């Protein structure tokens, strides 16, 4: 146990980069204080994966994993950081929402990469009209217990102004999520 004094951003900038994983409870939707500041500092200052668990979560974690795939470097880094969990999972589903017309690897390439690691996965495409809702729906339908995704691949400022998937999954969803932002 080590106690440090300082703002969440300062403390997480010091200890976060040397952490393997940062685990935090999801702040309440209306929380604009320390819980929210800690979560954002963990995600934006540490460069390490952050596991966000909804309050009162009673299920397992990591048996049935959904990967939110958007062809971004952030998503690829999140997958790479979660390889150990993916190897232990009973079921892995790659979900791509909308057209795969961005630069970066398609879901097919991700499935091939996982197969090389000995991880069997299935792929599912959703329309991409309401990505957050589509991910939550797949999560529920598959009886999943963890969502792996990149964070703020479109930039945090843009998401704060226009809304976005990361913001929704961090502060409004009831889904356990492992995120990584570099």
C-alpha cells in the first residue's frame, strides 16, 4: 500500500505508467467530482489499460468478451493489452459497427491475428447508426461480461462537445469495460 497526495492527474501520471492495469468503479452519472476525475486521469495520464466496473456488478468478468472494433490504433492497443484475458475467455466476439472504410485493419484481420495467438473469435457487424446502443445490445444478447475497446479515438474534446462512444461507455453504460488510450 502506498499513499500519495495530489490531484488525480498528478498521481496517475506518476504511478499509472508503471501499473499493469488500473481498476476503478464507474462513477455515478451525476458525479462531476473525484470519481470522474480519477477515472479520466487513469485513462488519459497512465497509458495503461483501465478496467471500469459498474457499481454493484455481480457477474463474472472475462468469460465472454466483446471487442468493439473501429479500425483505430486505440482499439488495436486495447486488444493487445487484453491478450491474456482473451486467451482465457470462453467466447470472443468482434463487433464492427458500420462500414469498415477507415484506414486501419478490418475486423477480418483482427480475427486472423487472434487466431495466430490461439484465440478463436467470431465476427458481428452492426449498422453503425447508434454504436453505443448496438454494442450494449450485442453485449446483452451474447450474455457477455466484458467489453474491450479503445478510448477517445476521435479525441476527447470532440467527444465532450458532440458526444461519443467512449463518454457513453464510461459514464452512462452498465457494461464492464476495459479501455486503453495512447
